[in-house]
C-alpha cells in the first residue's frame, strides 16, 4: 500500500473530514440545520460501524473466513455489555475477556 | 466544580479520562498501519491529516482489501458525517470566534472534545466566548497530541505483536464498544440491525461497496423511525 492511491486517500480523507468539521462552525455560521438533516446525521455512526464489523465477526480474515466462536462470542458480549453498562470501557473489557477466554479454551 | 478553576484547567482535567479509551484505540491503529505495510512516517501522516480513529481504521482495512480510492473515501467520510452534527451544535457557542480559531477548533473537533465541551457549555450559560474557547483548547491539549503519540508507539510495536493476541479483532471490539452504549432507542437499534443485515447480504458486492449501501439505508431507517416516534 503505497504511492499515489495511498496519498490520495490520506489527503482526500484529511480535507474531507476537515470540511465536515468546519461546515457549520466555519461557513454556515449560526444558522440552524433543518431537522431532517440533523435526524440523518444522528444515525451515521450507528449506521456504518455495525455493518463494518459484522462480516469481520462472522467471517474473520485471521481464520481464513471460517466462522470462529471466539470472535463471534466476543462481538456479542461487547454489544450486550455496552447496552447493559452503557460504558464504552465496560463493553471493551467484556469483549476482550470473552475473546481471550474462548481462544484460551480452544487452545487447551 | 469550584468556580475558581479556570476554564482551561477544567478542560484539561475533563480531557484526561478520555485517554483511557483512546490508548488502546490509538496503539491499535499504529499496529494495524504497520501490519498493512505503512512506515512510521505514513502512519503518523495518516493520524495528523485525519485525526478520526474510526474512519482511519475503515480506510486502512478497505485499502488492504484493494478497494478503489473513491469507494474508500466515500465510506470513510460517511463514518465522519456525525461530525457535521457536532459542528452544527457547537456553532452557537464558538461561531463568534475569528476564522483561524474556528478552523483550528474544527480540526480538533473529535468525539471527546465535542462530548466534553457541549456538556459544560450547557451547564455554564454565563461563560464568555473566551471561556468557551479556553475550555475547548483545554480538552484538546491531552487528547489530540496523545492520538499522534499513540499512533507512533503502535507503529513501532508493529509486527512484534504475537498472533495469539488476535489483534485483528481488537478493532471490531472497539467499534462495537463505541456504538453499543448508544443503542438505547428503537431508532438506533433498527439502524444498527439494518446496517448489519444489509452489510452481510451485500457482502458479495465488489470492493466493500455493499457497506456504503448498507450504511445509507441504515441512516434512513434510523431517521425515519426517529421521525415517526417523535411525530
């Protein structure tokens, strides 16, 4: 991964991300956003990240695409702990514990 | 919350707890960048130019899959769209600053700096523009430079991390941990389920473009559910 495509992604993502952050602070001043735009923006993170993770949890590249109980259970534990504790760190800890516990059991 | 503490000092103090979550995430990005074959310089350039972990991971993993530049950019930028909402919500507080200060604040506008600032601005209606800027700068001070430092440290650790640590799965866990605490409303739940279902169903689409379709559909589902529940 090098050369022109790499730098195009870095520069493009850098400028694009800056413009997203600068949008209302910088250019549109203090005019409020229309409610329908705000409604969509509120759901961007929850719309992208679960879809990004789902194939990695079901078909991990590390196991050659074979479904791995450790990774799948760790993903489910992370979500469950996150909903239950409402804490990012609690969710991370639960996922890590389950991942290593099941990987460890499998290695016995 | 003694009123004798300056807004700058309060900002620094409120920024520090975010380092606990930032540390594994930043180290992981450095490690992932090294494993993808990026050198120290490129890994650091990535973090300095973009300074948004989730989109950096997204772009990195899609580039490893050989996705075309435009698809990588569109998907990684979609991850950052939520920051337009941050920008809009801070505009009434920081919109009065000179242009260069607004540009600098925009560059440092990440999840941590937004979450801390908006909470305090709403609790401290008496703060002047200067106080608000000082607080925002205070939160940035521990958070933003640490992100760069962690990238470098992770990139140096790089390939020395053994396979049994299953680091490939640390990033999925981080992403799920970021999203799960927010799954409190029906709209958030339905958006997340749509995203998962469509991403799996459309996994056959070339170059991860199925993810982009899944994300746009999930966003619409979340917004529409929100509208119906509210109306």
